[in-house]
């Protein structure tokens, strides 16, 4: 759901940043003009005599030097006083001139760079504002469309929603400050105006409303002149609510003892919708009765109604005792024991309400949020003024406690502009309109809800759960009892036969598709044994089959909950693998059967079962919900498009059935060839749009489709294919009502199946990319023992395990080989995500018998700062793991590691973990001229080794004269002799114990050397960066030295820098990470801490 308020905060932040940049740029422009004038003045005075100083002659100044120069120019009150002061130091006029010209040129170059940066930042802000503008405007239009607040909204037809259709009701727009049009034109450069549809002058419209699952208490203050506007706001609330809520979700109460409900007269007819003995309602609260609307138009009726409502709240409190709110209770219980929300609309409080009435209303206002009660008060402030001055109640504030008044959100309806007060914050307000009265819409609601026939289609009235399970045989096809036809007979959905190989279910939102899927699964569980039929579930919506993760019947072997393309490809591969497995078994059975004297062929699932029995091979039903997602993914890869087509054409013969489900199947089927579509002949259509019904039923004749357009919730059109006498395929369509099974009955069916099949502890194979699995070393060791091949000498490579991959493999893992590039780099992610990667890698590495791990941590590195106790705990659990967070200690360890790298015979595996390496590099750069005693000792030892003299000289030259940091220093201060022995000794005299034992030095090149050469000597490196931009901060470390890269969500720019291919991680969300080995990659969920 689009968060308008959060996006408005982002917009405001961008505008503030732009104004800061604009202010800085203006100051820079002004300052630049001053320096340009001074330079021109200086050149005019001395240029003919001493010549010009060009950009190429001007040296590059550090930021500190530039700041000092600007201070000198500012403090000297101009150029000429500065010249005089410099001449006072004995410098010649020429020297002063050329020095000043060089400084001014360098300063102007710096100013130009700063101005370009400002422009670049302004362009970035404009780009971000454009992006947000497009998303915001589209979401704004969608919200108005969903709310029925557009000029072309259809307020005539009505379909009973099966679930909460639109959870948020928008009352209107909060008009909040935005940038001026002049600022927009200045920023865009092309005069483009953003947020055109969401603007009101120099203000932006931020839609404001409430959730239908989070009750609010609202007062609408208005006067005689604004009565119509107040009525429009009330109508908008009620109409939007009625169109969004499923049956039995809410009840309305209209109270007005003065005008007989004039302001809500449109809704009085809703009182006709009342039912008794509703099984899905909580009987202790409702008694099984439901009234969509009740009106109270006399004082005594109001008192009686409010008293009943407060008494009802006592029952609500008792029922929701274990929950904080009714919303939490309903979310847990669902439509099995639903407590309807209450919306109370109160009008004309100044007359017709007793003291006890005010107390009851106050109670409902103060407690309504927890008890599921919405309160809307229409407060005509003019009528309070007309009341007798002797009345104790002069206004709304005098009616209720301060707490109740504070709970009320307020809308002040004005003649020109309205306002709101939400939690003490006032804003201008513009209300949305649903277009006045819609009596035809109300008539349709009443007609559908009142005229609805009471059908005995509830599961518990049709099936006896105590009857024996598993009495059917799927050898010749799968026949699933699931619906009642117009004659009252139970009908079945037949699949897996020659003419009805695979199935398709399509129904729009609120059509009953979800209930139908659950009924089909429960029917299979009751009628077939798990040895006869097994089920795989794939849910791209993630919510449809989530409940089967627990109390799973043994028939369900796999549940996939993901939206990624990787999962789609892996799931198709899993189906293909199962097909190949079955094909191998059938082929071998055919050979063995004939070798034993059998005469017939065994070429299919049916043949195999006839020979070897019902339980010899399970029939597999694969249910894919939101099939269009899989289809779209398959279209992106020709290989998988072909695999999907092959599954549809070949799977039936191997006992595999696909049942595809979607709200809009047109897009899903569009990606299939005619050959693939012809394999999907057993189809069920529920209430939907005309084009979807035509595609689902494969019927284009308007007359044949017309009767199905207005099907009720749960009503189905079942199409099957039969052959006539001429062996021609003839489609038949039967209309029926799907059997409704609630959550309690589903639970009982599954529970009984687990009991009778002795599967009380059964857990299916579940892939849910939102769930983080723990790292189980025992399972990894066992898997590695069975699957990782040893070398000829019996050894095995180190395998690093990171988490569960989206491709459904056992684990995302890779080997660390003794060759260059076998290092690991992780970029981006939260501290927790980084810690999960760190723990997984160290735990994998520590499975060896001979290893060591050195964690080099900058004390300010994010993951180290957040998880320092846990990281230090590594060393307590493993003596081979050491943590170094002191920079001198790290430098000492670097020198030790360099010695290990020189030893090519080293067999001990070492992992060096670098946390905050970019920050370390910044600090070490300040030590670029320091040579510690430890380093000198190491160099002397290297000189005495057997390394050839030429290599030693080359390394010496590289260390002493090719240091890029020294080159940079020389470029800045070329006229200073900083390389002589005496100068160094003067700057850093080795006096005292502290100077002799300092190990700190510029180790950047040595770190790069360890990373580059380490893996060849069994020294592997793991670098964790907070963001990919850190790669620019320490350029000595190259990404080419890291074959193994792990990425969390990051910008396209960072992804391009880190992985060279931004598209690789665009699908990352939630718990997902991405691993890439330089050639291919995979998304995965890292192990949890």
C-alpha cells in the first residue's frame, strides 16, 4: 500500500536539500565574483610586467589550505593590504604577484568545482522528485479510483466482496506546503511542473483517511452554510465502506432525534439486510444475528440502542480477552468466529440525548479503537449557539471528557477551505466526493444481500468428517467432489484424463476463488490416501497457502512461497526432474516386466499402476496460484518457456497434473502456445470481467457468456470436455455453487488426516523467502559427506555455506580454492544482515581441523559496533579465532601475514575478515612516511632470505619510490625535501619506549598484497563494506580479487560498480541477498543469527 505521508516527508526533505544547495550556490557565485575581480585587478596592475599565471601553473591546494587562503583574503580587508603584508616578509614584488595569482587561480578552480557539485546535486534532487512525482500521481489516481471518487466511477453495480476489497478509506486531501512554481522551473530548467494532479497552488495534496481494520473516532464540525459539504463527507465514508467490506464485516448505526436522519436518508433502506443463524459470526457477541444497518430516530430509541451497544462491548471484551484489540482477534480467528465492526453515526447532539446517552457515547469514543467501534459525530456548531443559555452543554467539548475529545479527529468544514486537526496538528483539508446519492447502488446491495438464497453449501452440512478417509483411487484420473449443482447434487472436478489433463481456475477479487482452492485440497485429503495422491503448492501471492505450513496433511509434500523469477525457474526445474525420475522408473519397469515374460507395454503412469498397484507411484497434483507470474517469468527465458510447454504436453502420461489459478488469466495464457492451452481443458470460472470469462471458458459468443457475468460469490461455471459419437470434443459447462469450507473445518480435516496416516510430526518441504532458517552444521556435514567429491589425496575443498537459495537447492554454497581471486566481499545490507553473513562464513570455515581466523575490525565499523559482544564471543568459542580492533595490532598482524604468504608450503587455512577496511585505509594513509621497527626487521629478514637480488631490488623500489601516497604528497609539496634521512629522523625521533614499540604504518599496499596473493597460500579474505561506494575509498583493493560477491539491496549505480550488472539485484527485497561468482549468481536467504 502506497504511503502518501511517508513520501511527502521524502519530498520535503528533498526540497530542504535543494534550498540549502541553492543558498550555497548563491554564496559561491558571489564569492567567485569577488575573486575574479581581485584577480583581474592584480593582473591589470602587474600583468604586463610579470605575465599571466595560467591554470596549468597553479598548484592544487588542499581543502585546509584553501580555507586558510580564503581567511587571509577576508581578514586582510582586500587584496592590496594582503600584498603589503606579504612584502613585509622580504619577498620581492614578482614573488608576491605570482604567488597571489597562483593562489587566486587555484581558489577559483576550487570554486568552479564546488559550483559544479551544487548543480549535480540539484540535478539529482530533480531526478528523484520526478520519480516520486510519477509514483505519487499514479497512486493518487488509483486511490481516487478505488474510492469511487472520480467522475467516471461506477456507482450502480455491486458485487459482494469476498475479502476486504480496499482496506483504506480516504476522506480527502491534507493540503501541505510544497515548493513554489518558480523554484520548480528553476530546478527543472524546462519549466516542467511536478505533481500536477495533486497540487493546489503551492500546496500538495496528501490523501488522508483511515483503515477499515483500525477504528477511528471522528467529528465533522460544520455550520448551516456548509451542511451540504458535511453531508458529502459522510456519504463518501459510508459509500466507500459499503463497496469495500465483505459480508458481515461491519454494522451501521444511524442516530438522529431531530431531523429524522435527513443527512443519512440514503442509507435507511439498508435496514432490510438482516439475517439470523450466521455460522461464521461469534455467537457469544452476536447471537448469530446480523443487521447491516439500524436507525434510531427517537430519543428513547437512541437510549435503547446505545445501551445495547455498550452491553455488547462487555461480551466483546470477554471474547477478545487474549487480544489487545478486536482487529487482532479477527485477524487470528477470521470468518470462523468473526466479531463485526460497528460504525456509529451520531447527528444533532444538541437535542434528544440524555445524560446516560452522553456517557455511553463517551465510553465508545474512549474505547472504540480497541473494541472495534467507529464513531462519526456530525456537529452543527450553529445549532449549539441557538440553544438556551441555561443549558449545561454549550458545545461538543462540554459533552464529553477531555480524553474523549482528544480521541476525536476533527474536520472543520469551511465555505472556502476546510481544515483538520489530527493529534494536535492542523492542516488545510479538501474532501473527496463520491458524487452525491447513489440510490441504485443501495438498491443493488439490498437486492443481492436480501434476495440471496440460503444454500446448504457449507462443508459441515454436506460431508461427514467422521466417515472413512481415502476411499477413492486416482489411477484412472483425479475426481474431486467440490460443489453442488442446481439440483442439489454433489459434482466433482475431474483432472488427469486424456481430455481433461490439466485444470484452470479463474475468478476475480471477492469471487470465492480462495475458498474454492481450499475446498479442493481438503476434498483430496479426505478422499485419497497420501500414497495415492501427493500435492505440491506454489503461491506467488504468498498468503493463499501459507496456512498449510502448520498442521499439514501428509498429502502436501512441498509448499513454495515466493514471487521471484529464480523460484519460478527452480520450481519448473523441480517438476522436470520429477518427470525424468518417473520416466526412468517406468522405462526400467517396462524392461523388467518384459524380461519376466510380460506381454504388454508399460509406457505411462496408468500402465505402471495396473501392473504394480495403486500405491506403487503417487499421482502428483501441482497447484500454482497467481499463475500469470510464473508465465511472465517463463517468457523471459526461452529455455523455461519450452520447459513449461513440455510439462503441459508430457506430464499427464507420467501421472502429473497442473492446476493453474489466477484472478486474471488472460495474461497468463497469453504466454502459452496454442498447443499448451489445449492441454488445459478442465476449467472453472468464477465471477469476473467479461474478457476473463471468455478466456477462461474459451467461449467468445456473447450470448453464452452473458449468463455468467453476474455470478454470486462462490458460484462456479465448470467446463469439461467430452467426446460425442463421432469422437469429436464437445465442451460442456455446468453451473454450481462451490462448497464453502471454513478455517475450522479445514483444520479438522488436516488434523484427522495426520492422525489416521500416523503423520502427527510430519513437516513438509517449505520454501518461503521471507523466513530465515538457522544454520545446521550437522546437516551441512552430512550433505557434504554425500555430495562433495574428494581430491585424489582424500582432501576436500573448503565450502562456505550462506543460506537457503531461491532455486530450492540444499544450500547456497561455494568452494574456497587455493588460487588467486578466491576472496569474498559483501556489500550493503543492515548490520544484522552483515552479521548473518559473517557468522555463516566463519562457522563454515571453522569446520576444518587446522584453521585460524583473524578479524581485523575498525572500532567504528557498523557491524562491529552493533555486534561487538557477539564477535568477541567467536574468540571465546574458538581459540583459533582472534579479534583485532587496535590499529597497531592490525599492522603487526599484517606484517606477520606477509611472512606467511612468502611460505608457499603453508597448509594451514587462514581467514582474514576486514570490517571497516575503507575507514582503516583513511587512517593508515596518514602514516605514509613511517617505517616501524617491526617492519624494518621484516625487511632485513627478507633481505637475508633466498629471494633473488633482482626481486628484492624490485620490491624495494616499489616500496620506497613507487608509493602512490608519496607521489601525491610530493605533488603538493614538491619544493620540500621530505625524503632525506635527516628530515625523517627530525620529524619522528625514536626516543623512549613508546616510539620504539609503535607498529603503526601505512599498510595499504600490504593489505592489497595479502588480498591479491593470499589465496594462493591458503590465506583467504572476507571484506564487508556498508555500501559499494566504499570501493572508491580504498582503490588499492580491486574487485577483481574477489570471485565471490554478496550483495544486499542497493542502488543501480552501486550495483553497477559492484557487480557490473544492476539488473541482477533489482528483485531483492525483504530477507533476500544475492551471490555472484563472476559468471552466474543466485538469490538466497542468509542463515539467521
